[in-house]
């Protein structure tokens, strides 16, 4: 009986330890290049939010785990719904996590949303986003 129990425990342990699901795709560039492409058009060191311009408009993303891409960085991922997820920085070549808070915004809507999340000291100031390859 002890032998059957011991073998059963060993079998179950080996079976369960071999069933590990990879929760992220790492730097598998082919996977990431098949996702939506966006370019960071606004990133500020004092604000935990940054703005990404995509083909569908502007997306506001909140930093997660302290990393925030810089202006001009090209990132890949899914920008079309609110959620915390992984993105790939094609400029630097690594995966990071962020939370999409707003998406499919116009230029003015993105400015207003960013002003809501990170108000500027002077009320008369407006943020100016850099030009991306999506700008016409």
C-alpha cells in the first residue's frame, strides 16, 4: 500500500509540474509584430500616464511596475479595450506591463483625459503631443 501511495504522489507531482502554462510571450518578436502598433507621443517623468497614438486614435496608458516608455518609442500590443496587459517596446526590445485607461480618443479628448489624471500646475497650459508616423 505504501508503494502505491508513494508512486501515486510521485506521478501526480511530475504530471502537475510538467503542465506549466507560459503566461506571457516574452520577446517573441513575431508574436508582438502581429499586434497593433502605437507610438508614444507624450511621456512625462512626473505623471504615471503616457499617451500612445495608434491608427484608431490616442490611447492613455498607466505605468505598471515603474517602467514608462519615452516619447518616440514604438510599442506593440492591444490598445482597444481597458485592461492591464503586456506590451512590447519595439524600440528597446523588451516586454513591459501597462494599464489601458482610455482608448480611441481624439487629440483634444486625450489632452483632457491626461489633464484629468495629471493636472498641470498652471490651468492655462495645454500639453502638446509630439508628431508620430500616424499624423497626417
